[in-house]
C-alpha cells in the first residue's frame, strides 16, 4: 500500500515542525505495511494556475502522477493566520481541473483514494483547516475516514521557536502516539476496502 504526504511547509531549507510530524507519522504507516513518500512541495517548481499541466518547467504533472498511483493521500500543513499555508492553497488550485472533469460527468481521477490530514501550529486554526480540506476531499471523491487527522497545536511550534528534531519527536511520541496509531490503522483499513 502506498501513501503520499503532500507537505505544505513554507520552510525551504532546514526542518519544519510539520515535516518532523510527517516523519513521525510515516513510521506508523510503515508499521501497518503502508509505504509513505513525503513530497515537500516548496522544493518543487509548481507553477501557479488551475490546470493539471501549466506548461514548460511545471513540476505538478509528475507529482500528480505519483498522487494518482497512491492509495492514501495526506495533506500536511502548518497553520498561518488561522488557515492552511499558501503551498496547500496551491494544491487546491492545481487540482481544480479534477473538479471541472467531475462537473462534466467524468469520474474523478482521485476517486477511491483515502485521505488524511496533518496540521501543526501554536494556536487555533486546525478545525477550520480540517473543515476546508474535508470539503475539498469530498468534492474530489476522496474518502476521509473517521479519526484520520493528526493535529499538534503547541507553543513549541511558535514562529521563531527552533526545537531540535529529537525534542520534537520525543514530544510527539509522548503526547500523540495513540492518535498516530489510530490514524494509521484507519487509513490502511479504509484504503484496503
């Protein structure tokens, strides 16, 4: 079973809290025989637009092929001003053509995929983000099973806080192991149905 995690951090260099949480969660997927690939969106030249292919130099078409091959699709984003990151918004925009195809009566290219959501931040905003992504998944035919969101809102994630990877992993393990386990089990279970 294959999972793709679209990591929408804004940090190009170095680690981000969302990236470390994705690494943490990937181990739970692996434990349940699901291979996870994390795609750090900011490292790719994804052109702005609302079509699947925006022309020469656009990295999105190759990424979309990977998404289509996956059984599980996870959107991972930090909270910025109460909502998802601009990188996550770009994913919504680039998948707009899939919605256009559905409106034309075609089957969704993402039908049958199982979705999950990962959110990090230092204050509120997660419920708003989860609602937006759940609505987006629904519109594209992606199933969001119960208990398949992993949210860590913690002052240790505040802008400018630089926590070592080991400290973040220890915190996630202590506080979120049970949530990560439940999410992985449900994603794998529903993706296998």
